[in-house]
C-alpha cells in the first residue's frame, strides 16, 4: 500500500489529498500520510469509500475520465503500438470498469474538461468540478459490486505515468472555418 501512495504522490507532485466518504455522514479529507493507511483500511472495511483528488492549486491540470470500459481505454489511452499515452493514471475501480486521470501540459478550464470528457466517453453525470477518484488499493464499497461471499472488489492501479504530460488541445471552435485548406483526416485524438 505504501508503494501505491508513493506512486500517487509522484503523479500529483505531492499535492493531493485523500478522503473518506460515508454515504450518510458525508466526506472528510485527510493528508495522504502512509502512517494513516491502517485508519483508511479500517474505514474502508466499515463500508466507507476511500477517494483521492489533486489539491485545488494544481487541479486545473488534471482531468478524471470516469466509468469507462477496456475498449475505451484501448481507443483513447493506448497508442496503436500498445504503449500508454503520456500523463495517465489508470485505476480499475471494479471488474471491467475504469477511471483514468489525465495530467495535461496546460491548464484546462471546466469547459475544456467538459468538452474532452464527452469526447472520451466519460460518465455524463460526472461533472469535472471538484472530482474525486477512487483510491487504488482499497475496496469499492458500492452495494452493486458485493459478491455472493459478501466481498467487494479491490480498486487496482493499472498504470501510472508521472514522467510525461498529455498534450490536451483546446476544444475546436464552434465557428465555421474559412476557405483555407483543410485536412479532413486530421484527428484531435492523435494529440491526447
């Protein structure tokens, strides 16, 4: 578990926090100190969700793509040669269900994020403002994922790239283009 915290820490440049979510009592945040791992494990075992988020001063550089399956991972987050696209942290939140954090080179506005989240087939109900992702290494305590043995799936860290950043282009303008040459084969997906 300490290694997972170290990897998350590198991905968010040490500027992140962790939260305990109780569906009845609300959410409370903590610093992501490895000394608190037993506390987080106990809270998780008692039915609470453990979530992560970058701090506000860097949150504009991160976007969370939520509730996607492996086919969307292959389409949008892995190059055709099988290598991961840069700046990703991929978490399997339940069997066959994923969240992908994207670390952008430039700051993204909420509208930028809304545009790209729609293009990347993210959960349409997951607004990018103040988004929390599931922390890998803890159980997904949603009742729909409880199995016949009364157990819950473990959220797994699939991939993390803290060395490189994603080049997320600004959304296309809604204005019609002029009479200049246009390459109809240019895809914005080539850049993210």
